[in-house]
């Protein structure tokens, strides 16, 4: 049989179409297998936190830190070098070193600012993890699977915010009162803030947000169609930590 | 086969120490220890899945729960009979099997296995203590 140019092209086009069709239809057909029913979660969520540095400054307390560390069984280690913190208070210049402009007008330099895991949109800690113990969920939460953590600390080296701590020793003896509702960690794993993933799942606010008496912390779903309190937000100046690094933090700071 | 005698001697030299525990037990007149008997917690009729499945595959089940809760954020387990359970070792499993020493440890000790669960997961405190 002799193929003419037109027949050849037509046959090739048909073959390409068949291949493409297989690529597109294949997964769709394969997913026809019934899967475990998923409860709720119709709308994709995107959790973010807003930290009001002024309210935090006014309060001058550490209620949020204590609440977080209490519910998550974070140990209080005496040695500064081994200290474990999911959330802590740091000088303004350390948390927001790129935001010098507000300093000129408002002398914010003396303020202490809360620092916690930023749950970045583009988290540097995730691709470096050799066991995928650190991963980013669809709802924006950067999670740790402690079952998989081998304690290599690549994530700690990758995180530009110092949000992670390593368990140099068994943390249990250093936990004042163990909360039986949440696991502890073990020696040799890295840990960090989980945006209170276990509380959100129950419809609760994160422990730090709930504990703040100055209402300096708020937590919400960016994809929530209900309007935020725009009045208070629109007149304020808010920033993220180290924006030039391009990690896309989910923790926003109201500076003024 | 000039070294037959030597071969048998070497074989015996290996086999005797290797099987010594068996001889030792036989000499002491001890029978094989019976495996621990599974008991249902007071007032309960069945586990979330069939007993045979649970005793054989509870590790796989727990590993699936762990992946599901931590990595996929799905916390509800639908058992074979259609009943829904919260995927939680400390709340669901130990909620019924309240005595960890009696339920978990007895069998694990018998089999000389040391699961790492309790290095992090907290054994729920007994009521009234």
C-alpha cells in the first residue's frame, strides 16, 4: 500500500488525537473507582493569621505563647540552645527587618513581635525534606508528619524564619503538665507550629488566637465568602516577614 | 567423603547452640507458653472490624489512619459494617481498650515487639486517677 501525503498526515493526526484522548480520559476513567467518602470540605480553604503588633504591644503578656505550648505539649527546656518554641516573641527588627519605614514615624523598634511558622505558600522547608515529613496541605497549612521525621534538620536550615526547633533530648520530662489530647514529640525530631490543625478540624480557633485577651490575633479562611472586618483592615498597614524571599507567608502583621 | 566425620562435627557444633533454648525448655519440662488470649473490654461486643482482621492487621489499619489523619486531614473511618469512627489511637482504640498494659503490652511482650507509638502518643490517664 502506498500512502499519499494527505493520507499520511490524516493518519498521524488521528494517532496523535488517540494518544491525547487516552492521556486525558485515562485518569478520569481510573478515578471511577469508588473512594473513601470524604466528610465535609466542599470549599477549598486557605488559612491565614493576622497579628496586630500594636495590640500585642499593649498587652505585653505571653498568654498566647503559654496557651500554645500547653495544648501542644511543648517542653520548657532550661538550656537556651535547646529551647523549643512554636511561637515566641522577638524584637521588631528581628521579625520584620525589611520594614524599616514604619520605624521612622512610629518608633516601633522597641516593640516585641510574635513570630511563628509562616505556613508559606512556597515553603522552603518542604522540598528539602528527604522523607516528605514536611508537606503543604491544600488549605495552606505546612504540616509535619512526626512519624516520618528522621531528624536531619534540613528543614531548619531551609527555613529563613527560624520557626523550627529540634528535640535534642526526650522532651517528656520537661513538659510541666502533659495534655493527653495531643501527642508529645520524641528525641530526634524537628517540630513547629501546626496552625492548630487539630483544633481547626473541630471548628475551634487556634489556641493562641483564643488565648489573646487583647484580640491581637485573628485567624480566618481567605476563601471564606463572608466579608472580613474591612473597616479595621483597610486603614491599616500590614506586611509579611521577608517578602523579598518570595516564600509567601500566611501570617500577616498589622504594623500601624 | 573423607571429611564426613569432621563435617558432622562442625554441623553439630552449630546446631547444638542454635537449638539450645529448645532443649533447655524441654529439659526443664516447660511447655510452650500459650499466647495471650484476647478479651473484649467490659460491656463491648465487638471491635470496629472482625477480631481476626484486627489481630492480624491492626498495624496496617493504624498506619492507614495515621496517613489519613496527618497527611490527608481525613479523620473519619468507615468500618466494613458501615459504622463511622474517629481515627484516633488514643481516643478511639484506647477509649474502649482502657487498659493499655492488659490490651497492648501483654501481646507485644509475648511477641517481643516494641512499637514506638507511646514515645509520642500519650496514654490517656485512667479515670479517677
